[in-house]
C-alpha cells in the first residue's frame, strides 16, 4: 500500500483551488504554488519508480471500490507528465507575462496535470472518464486562453470534436457496463475473458478506438490538433503535444487493448493501419506549412503514428521502441514547441517566411531548437534516432517490410521539413523588422537548455533508461490480461 | 430601449419573492438528506443555484449581485472544493484516502453515515456556487458583448468574467 498514489491527483487539484483563493489577495500566488506542486510531483514520481501497488480508496476492495493502480506503465507516464509539466511551468513564468489572469492559467494548468495523473492511475472506467473530462475541459480553456479570434475558433473546434469523442467513450463504457455489470477494469477484463466471443465487446472496442483515437490524434480523427496546438500559449502547446495526447490517447488505448481486451491480430492490424496513416499524412501535411507551430502540430501527428505502430506490433522490441519513442517525443516536441514560443516571444510572428538569420540574434534558443530538430529527424546520437531505429528493426523482424519502408521514408520526410524550417529560421538574411530583437528571458532559456540536454542524455543513457523505467512498462504491456491477477491478487 | 428595466414585471417579482425561499429550502433538504433519500450534493446544489438564478432573472442583475456577488460565489466555490478534498485527506488519519473515519451511527438517522453528509454539504456548496457563477459569467458576458466597449479584446485583455469583476 503506497500512500503517495492519491496525492498525485489530490495535490495538484488542491493547489488549483488554493491558487484561485489566494489570487484574490495576492495576484502572484500562481507561480510559487504551481512550481512547488510541480517539483513535489516530480519527486513523487521519481520515488515510485520500480514499485507496483494497488491503492484502495477508503479501504473498499477492488470490484466495488475505486482503485488506483500503479505499475511500470503508469510510472513511465507519471514521470513524463511531471517532468514535462515542470519544464513547461518554468518556461511559462516569464512567457505568461504577456497575458493577464495568470492565477487562472496556473489553476487550469494544475487541473490539467491532476486530470492526466488521474487518467494514468485510475483502475476503473468511470473514474478514467471523469479524469479524462477534467483534463480535457482544462485544456479547452487553456487553448482559448488568449481570447482572440484564432484561439476561440480553435478551442471551439477542439471542444466539439473532443466532446463527440468523450460521448463515444461514455457509450463504450455504458455498453461494457451493461454487458459485465462492473466498471472496474480488471473485473471487466476477467468477465469478458470468461465469456464467449461477443459482438457487443467489439462494438465497445470500436467506440474506444474512435474516442481515444481522437484524443491521441490518430489520422482519421486528427483535424482538431493542427488548430488547437498552435493556438494555445506555448507552454500549453508543449503540454498538449508533449503529454496530453499520450496520457489521454495512447496510454488509455494501450491499457485497454493490451490489459483489458487482450491484443488480437485484428486489433493489432487496425492500430497499425491507423498508425501508418498518421505517419504518412502528418508528415506530408507538415511539409507545406508556413506557420511554425502548425508545422510542429502536424509533425506530432506523424510521430504519434510511430508510437502507435511500434506498440501495435505487440512484440517486445516493438513495444520497447513505441514506449521509448513516446517519452522521446514528449521531450523533443515540448522542447520544439517551447522554442517556437520563445521565437514568437522575440519576433512576434510564427510565419517562417517572415523570419531568417535568427541564429546570430537568438543563439541559445536556436541552438536548443536545432537539437530538437536533429533529435526529431533521427540523427544519432540523439534520442529520436534510437527509438525510430528500434521501431524499424522491430517492424523488419516481424516481417512488416512495407510498413518498415514507410517508416524510413517518413523519417526522410521529417528531415526534409525540418531542414526547410532550419533554412528559414536560422540562415539567410535577418529581415529589417527583426533587427532589434533580443534573446528571451533567462528562465525561458534555462527550460530550453535543460530540455535540450535531456534529449541528448536520453539518447546516450538508453541502457540506464531501459533498465529503470522502460522494461517494467514493457512487461506490463506484455503480460496482457494477466493484469487481472495483479489487481485482485494484492 | 433607453433605460434598462431592473428585473421583470411586478407579477414575476411577487411570485419570485414567495417561492425563492422555498426553492432554497428544498435544495438544502435534498443536500442534507442526500445519504438517506434520492438526491445528494449535486442535485441539491443545482436546486439552490436555481433559487439564486430566479432571483437574478426576476429582480435583475444588480439586486442578485448585491445579495450574492460573483467574487463571493467564486470564493465559496473554491473553499467548498477544498473542504471536499480536506475530507479526503482527513481519511488518511485512519489510514486510507477518503476513509469514512467518523462513527457511522444508526442507519436511516439524519446524523449517520460518517463523512458522507459532510461530503454532500461540500459538494452542494460547490455546485450551487459554481452554477451560479457560471450564470453570472454568462450574464456579464452578454453585457460586455452588447456594450460599447466591444473592441480591443486582445491577449492582454481579461476574460469577460474578469472584466466584470474589475469594473466594480
């Protein structure tokens, strides 16, 4: 029994409300409280590495009470969420000076973190849905935070599409509940396992694929992402692209498909087709973009495709590659979105065609952005190279030669569009308008540099990472529906 | 419309004056008996909120905001949420988060079921304050959009609900 588990949700939730109360008397209450909570969450998530436990809320046993389940997979996600949210917060301290209503920003940010932590830890369907909605609603508000036309339109589109997805998810949960009479995920898995093959289960799975596929922005369900991610303030773009689509989308899909329903060849091929489509479509659409953040958003769709393909393979190496790419994408994509935010902060534009020659004026920002670009393009020894390599090797080993060649081609596409970005951003002549720009504030640079160092370190320290956090996560996925025994056995 | 009429007609005001107290009382009853009968914090809170909304509809924005201001609503909202969380944390004394640590008493008595009525009260306060705040926000938002100060809403602007707060 580990008493830290409920704190992952309760602490950020409490901080959100405390910030709003204190903000009435102290306008700057947001920063210290949010930062302190974020540091606490990083410490909590580091302290649970290597542990596996079940927490019964109010001491009610599993099929009836609410349980929080901690295992390798949730630890991996918790760690990613807390680390990325810490860097995003560090960046936001000065970046958010341009906005008013800062306490509300930090309160919503904390709600977003609480919701994601809840989704990752939850052991039953209904709580998962509730936390999913907490995180989603916080993100709608955060996308619209600028309150300008672009932000409101993007947020409205995101709200509607994501609302439809949530409805599908709820419908799926309702079908499963009527079928099994329980909401506990392990209990549902056990009941379904003892049942003959049932079309209602397949229908529920398709609802989940659609709903969580939309949250993960897999290709037929992606149109909200290229609007929502660029419109949000930069730290929120980093959170959305870096962790939200993974915690709310990919993580839940993996958890349900592997641990609750069990991976069938049919499900595996569906997920692989979705992943392959995402890789190609996201990559192709990214090439023509002139808006830097929009380009990054399309690239997120392409990269989440890699994660989906790797995980859907179901082989140990494929899952390893998928999980490694998941955390790598979280680091370099948040680095890139924060860099894009820093560049926007200095130059006041996101249009690539209006920039040029920034490497002399913004040395730190452009250097860390360049590390991000190299990492996402898969240049050794940065982290993106290793995870793509593992995924491609796993695809070849499993005999999926076509998908493997597609993955290699999309990797070239990634290099192509990031070369284009580099040419527009760093080289060429500095436009006269941008002659007086200066480097971004110190705290923003610290966050960028630390993330860039992480990109390098995660590439070099792969053996260490694989031993501590990736292997336990892979084992959880591989054990499949044996998850049931873990929840009921403790 | 040269001058904005405060609230609705005399008929609505008279009926409103009569029923508002009963609606609120009924809401409080639903909250307090949540652990014994159908209902609880959420439905009770919604009923209490509708009493205040009726107040605002029939007597106008100013009267309602004088009785129950938006800052008060927002503060009450946050305090109620925090107190609900505190009930969860107090459970840790007994060893588990959200443990029902108070003596459960005799079933079907008003003072029974340990922390459940307390949690219901916290949720009721939270929901009523929150729904009322949402309504106030919508009311002020409509005012902002209809008013002359329409342009100049940029990233540096407060959200419409805020501009209502600061103007007072």
